[in-house]
């Protein structure tokens, strides 16, 4: 049995969001292949997550670690306890909503998800079979494998920061061109692809 954490950084609901519809269909396929997995959702917009401020740094220990009872440490420790991560967010201005970056600042913490060594920082989540997938939708086309990929800052950043923590297995599921009227003629194809991706993930 694997523990799965859905990290939702989307302010809308599934009927309004293509990204969340992709997630729903991905989960249908995933649940068929992994019926015993434990799945939990963390909706970032429902959490008291804020940008890091001076008071947060003042609460660090002298060695730059976070005390166990610190709220930031609670998010980080909980994150580290899962095996599989499903991140869902829209593409906003070539990235993702700021709340996801704020959450990442909570979970990338010394001595919980990484530590410093004589050879530099090292992820503490490596060699544990952890994996992640980034589920998103873009209004235009070509942000992942096309001419606009150079200004897609979301997925490369997530892949880098998850790799920093030791999670090297990361992929993505994307629906492109959702701002175009003709997209809705092919939306069902994307939903089927999401289901198949989940089934084989």
C-alpha cells in the first residue's frame, strides 16, 4: 500500500477547471490499478499557508533547523511521510499560483526533507521510491514540448526542487490550448489520456 498526497493549488472547482478534471480522471484510473492506496487531499487554499516572514526565520534553531512544534515543520514532516505526490495547479503567467511556491517554502526544510553535508546539500527523501506527477492545463500550446517551453517555469522548477529533496521520479500530465474555442472538441481525448495515465502510473 502506498500513501498518496494530492497537493491542490487551484482556486476553482472541477466543473470550472480543466486541470481538476484531468485530476479526477487520473484518479479514476489510478484507483483501479491501486485500490488499496491511501489517498489524501491537501487543498492549499484551505490551509493557513502564508509567505515566509521575519517571525518565521526568528523561530528557527541556531543550526537553521525548524523546531518540531513549528507549524512549518508540521507541513514538512507530513509531506515527507507520503510516497506519491499528485500536484495540480493551473498555469498562471508561465508559472503556477503563488500559494504553491509558499507551500514549497514550508516543505523544503533542513533536517526534514534535506540536510547539509560536507559535499553540499543532500535530499533526505532519496532512495525511497517516491514519485510525483504535475497535472496542469495551459491556455496556449507548446509550453511543454514546443516553441514556448523556454518560458514554462513551473514544471522545470518543480522537477528541480523535488529532485533537490531526493524525489527524482517526476513527470507531468497537461492539457494544452484550453483557451481556444476548438479545444472543447478534443477535451474528451485529454480526459481519456488522463485516465490511462493514472491507470499506468
